[in-house]
C-alpha cells in the first residue's frame, strides 16, 4: 500500500529515444499484449539512453544485458550480464543497491542473498505526524543505524495496520533517545498498538538488498525477465535457497522493484519459499501458464512447519493473465505443516485479465489457503475478469486462515465462466478474527450472473466483522450459510444495493448478528434487524461510479459502533463519532 519508490521521484523526459524503445518492444513482442509464450529476442538499450534514478547510495552494483561479457558488477562498464549473477553474488552485503539496466533478460533468477535485520518485529509501536513511528518498548536500540555513512540503506517495515499505514518505507531520520524514526513517502494516520499482540500494529527495521530498474521511466524503459525458454524452474523469480520442491533455506530483507516477470508455462511468476521480510513492488507479472490452470499463479508464498514464510509484502504490482491465482498464499489441499505462511501483506496491487489467449483467466485474485494466518489484503483493485471455477471467490479465505483483514479494496466488473455460483469475497468456516471492511464491490451495469458479493460459511466462525462495505449492482448481496456450530459474525453498516437477493440465508436462521445495514429493497431474511435502512443510498453519481454520499443520504449518521472500531473510510478520511453506513463517510 503506502510504499514509496526507493531512490527516485521517477520523473523523466520522454523523447525520440523512448519512441524508438517502444517501437522496438512492439517488434520483439514483449509488451503487455496478449502474445504467445515464446522466447523473446534480447532487447538492449544503450546505457547513454537511460536516465538513471537519483540515489545517494554508496554501495551500488550494476546489471546490463548488453555487456560484452560479465564483470564484477562494480561499475556499468564492468556490469554483470545477468540478473542471476547479481542475485547469487556473495559480494552483495546488506544495504547494497543493484541497478538493473533496461532490456530483456531471458533467464529465471534465484534470489540467494539476504539483507540484515536491525530491529526485530515489535508489537508495541505508534505512528504519528504523517511520517514518524515510535517504538514504545524501551529495550529497542536504534544506535546502530548510521544514516551518515550508510545512506539510503535502512527501511521501516509496518505491518497489521487497520488504518492503511502498512508498507515499506525508507528511513530518513532517527532519534535514538526516543526510539523514533521518520520515513519518506508515508502519509501515516495516527495509530497505536498494545504490547504483546502479534495481530495488532507492528513494525521492524531492516537493511535490505535492493534490486531495481535503473531507469527513471521504468514503464517505458523496461526490465523484462522472460522465462519462456526455461524448463524445470520453480518460478520466474525464486526467493530462497532451493533444497527441494517444498523446502528452501530462508532469504530475508530484500526488495525487488519495477521489474517485469513473464512467460513461465508451469511455474509462478514469483515464488517466495520459506523466506521472510521480502518485498515485491511496482513489478509487472503476467502471461503465466498455457491454456489451463497448471501451477501458474502470479505470486506464490510457501512456508512449512520447520521454516515458515513471514512478513512478506506484495505491493503496487500489476498482475494479469496468471491462470490459477493472482496471489496464492500457501498450497491448496496440503496439511497444516505445509501451510505455514504468516502475515503476508497484499497491498495496492491491480489484478485482472487481458485478451483472449488460454492464460487470460483467473481462479482467484487472492487465494488464502487453509492454516495461513494474519494476511492483510488492502487497497487492491480486482477488476475485469471472469472467475474460472465454481464456488470460488475473487478473494478466497480458507478455513483456519485466522486474523485475516480485507479492507479498502475495489472489486469491479467481475463475472464467471462456469455454470454455478461464485463470490467476490468468500469466507470459509472454522475461522476467527476475520475483518472485512471499507470495500467497494460493484459492476458498472446491472448483472444477472449468480455472483454474490460476500459469502459467509458460518459454522464455527468466531469474532468475524463485516462492516462498512458498499455493494452496487453485483447480482446478489450476502449469502449467509449457517449449518450449526458456534457463530459470532457481525454484519454492520453495509450498503447492499443489488437487483437480485439482498440476503440469502441457508441452513438455520438467526445466528448472524445484523444491524444498521442499508438495502435498496427490504430483504425477507433477518426482518428483526435493528437500525435497518431501506431505500436509495444517495450516491454522488452512479453514472460516474462515484459512491461518496450526498448530504441528504439516509446513510449519513445512521451507522452503529463496531468492535474493533473502524476509524477511517475507503478514502482514509476519519469517520465521525456517529458513523455513516457504507464504505464512504460523508464529507462536506
């Protein structure tokens, strides 16, 4: 979500050289098009044509596919020729910056080098003043952070925020006595956590190794890693030191920024195996698989009982045409010991399909398989695709995937390519502490496709909150399944504005707690719901998909307090003491 470009403001001038580059990319077929998975002839851009990102980093290395031969990586004239060489080099130490020059790299690199942990994960922290975090634990020592000599090398990692503060931020200032750091590019909303709660706001500090597109205009001067000519690979990018298909030695504290990964027939675009505190951001991951759903997600994260994968961040990426899933957390169908992925953060990504090739399909945008805990899905856009398999969700939350948060996401124009039922958000039973709030789920036109906005399988589902979501022109609203067991599900302050069923209740009735929801027509189920509103929600402009509320909306000041409290809205505006219904709080 709120991550910043590490070393540049990404401002550059586009001239004839960029036109030539784009034309060349078109000719070699490596654009974001619906091209076949064929090997791309190497595209090389002259070093003199690249406007390099601005950085003060001292420990720099270089990769250039146009090098005559591979060197030591210390200068552009002695650059490594492949990304694989850089990612396996023992020369790289914590804080190193690897500048990857634009071009096509026909390879499948494995990331085998780690940065350093400076401050381990802390659960008693506070953010304030839009860019400051304080470690409240007095034992935290920041004295080893040397911003004078190790310039641009230290990053703050923020996790489990309910206020949109999650992200990986470059540290620009340190106050050792008060245990405070200030960071770049973080519009923090004030938030605090309590000591000892691993599922509350938390933070760590690392000195990562960074691999980044060297160009100030990475969308035009692209680094493309193409694996179509590779066979028997674990992923186009593999993060970990490979042992066997389910085991790796861990890699930690790395950042991969503004690089494209494409065209693996049977493997993920990125596989993070048994590794932690790694960040994939501003990347494009696309055209995986062939015509089916062979193990070809965009990003897969995997961990085991002996070596879990923890605190990895998938941020601000564009992911499309990855047939099995956009992001797959854990392994479907595997037992608990093989599904140990904790605190994954999937933030600010755009996931969709494009074109008509066999791989232009999706089973899920994000699939959280059973037993993988603490996932945060925030600020993403899931749009313009048909769900391939029945009974699946755009976001699938498996059983025992406890402490999952899904908030401030957009679900737009989702259809189905099967004969049964699908869901935008699918919450399995045998779960607890699942929070789904501030999401916008809509279609631009009225749909009749047997899709529900939110499905809740309520058996043995504890401490689950579904609140402040706005649902518009999805075929159906809520599918509430109650087949026994203890149920503690609270459905408050949602707008359900659909032409089909507002509420479908299966099994026993009455075990869900509904209050202060707004429906465009009165549902038959849960007729005793307190605070129920019925009628026109009063959006600013349905024609332009502006679902902010007008001053006369019946949703204004019509909500009820929730636990936990939802203090921001979809736009990160502060909610008033008397909250509004829906994802958007009315503001003048």
